[in-house]
C-alpha cells in the first residue's frame, strides 16, 4: 500500500534549494544523452550540473526544455 | 631632516574586531613616514633591511565603540524566510567547506579516473546524484557540407 503525500520537497517550483532527486527515476539508460546531477551539499549555485553527451561540442541549448528548470532554478 | 638611525619610535595600537556597519565608528589614520627619499628608495630596493618599520600609525577616534541595537541594520535579527531559503545545517546538509576540501572530497567520492576526466572536461571535480538523463534531441544538427 502506497500513499502519496504532498510535502514541500515534492514542489520544486516553490523552493529551488530543495533537492530534485526525490522526483528522479532510478532505472534510466545513461547512454542516451546529457546527464543531470545534483548535490545539495555543494556551494550555492553549484548544486546541479550537466554532463553533456558530446564533450567539446556542447551548448546549453542542447538541454531539453523539460530540464530548463534545473539550470534556471524556477523553470 | 629626518634620518633613519635604525632605532625608531614605533607605536602600534590594535583596533578591536569591529564591523563598521555594526559599530559605525569613525577611525582616523595618520601616517608618519620617517626617512629621506634616498633611504626610502634603498629600503624599497632591499639594500637596507627593514628591521624596524618606519611608518608610525596612530589610530584615534572621538566616538566610543558602541554596539548597534538589535533589530537594526547593524544587528539584524534572522527572519524565517532566510531560514527557509537557506536552511540551517541538519542531517541532510553538509558543511560547505573550502575549495580544496571540496576538491579532495569529490575526488575521493568520484574516484581518480572520473576526477581526472572531470577536471579535463569541466575543470572541476563533482560528485553527486544522477537525477536524470535526457534523450539528446534538442539540438541543432550540423550543417550539411
């Protein structure tokens, strides 16, 4: 039996300093594309970063629109 | 004419640990440089060893040191919104150490091989949680030749 509770960590739009990892899926194919990481213990504004698929040929426009919230903080 | 005899009268008064915004104290610094231009130049060129500092500093103030009342800009009271945006250290948050500390910690967590790759590619060492992978479809294709 699973109950879904609406906690503050489930609303990333409310506070960008809350972690995204509560919403992340664990079974993903890492060989697909850009990888998005998170470490809330890092310094401010360094908490989330992207590892692009192709090194040396990356551009921030390669980030998909669904992941813009990770870069900007509020979507 | 002042001459550097090597045995100067040196006054050093230490200023207390003060924040100007907190105490709002006026400080007056008077520099008195002893010695001629030749002596200064020789001292600058390290011909004369600078055993005794030649600058005499006087710190003076006619305003007594006074702490700011709480609730003002000098001594602000923390608000709840600041605690919400920047929460205090808890079990979920580590202390944000220095850069070398973060580097060593991330090398330790990520491993030497991945740390070298990260320094080469992104000029930093990072270790965190993989929260997602996209499909790499939002890109402009290379122009055809």
